[in-house]
């Protein structure tokens, strides 16, 4: 009986914790230009940008304020173009916003070159509510 009660308590606690976990506010950014997104202090923001990684081009965070923390980078592959050279992927950058937010600048280019040329620039303002 004791083990059963402990098991029920554990499962209930895990269910509550899972329900409290929040998904990031997500913004899909066009190829370039300025965008803005609002988030609550302490929450995460996911910035998604279309890329063609197999061509050697990718997005890279070039500037970000100390008020934001880059938590994680992901690549989301499109099943239709997964094995096609030149196919598209989505690069996702997840930031945690502090009390003040700030501006993130990402550039798209061949970052592996000694003198990379950038073909697109995205400027995203993260406004904290």
C-alpha cells in the first residue's frame, strides 16, 4: 500500500511539473529585415529562420545583448527535402529573456570562410513585458 501511494504521488508530481513547463514564444523570420516579438521576463523565445545548410550557408548570431542568453540551437529538417542537396531546413535559436530584452542580429552566409560574405541580415527585437 505504501509503495502504491508513493508511486501515485510521484506520477502526480511529474504530471504537474510537465504541465507547468512552458513552450517558447516562437517567431518565424523572413529572409532578412527587422522583426519584433514579445515575451515575459524569464521565458524563452525561439527565433526560426529558413536556411540551406547543405550549400554551406547558415545563420549565425552576430550580436546579442547581455540581457539575453542563448539557451539552445536546433535544426528542424523538412522531411520532403531531407536528402536533397540544396533543400531547406529551419535553424532555430532559443533565447531566455531577462527583465529588459534586447536586439539580436543574425547573419546568413558561409561562416566557415576566412572572409565570409553575408547575403542576409535579420534583426529581431525581443521586447519583455
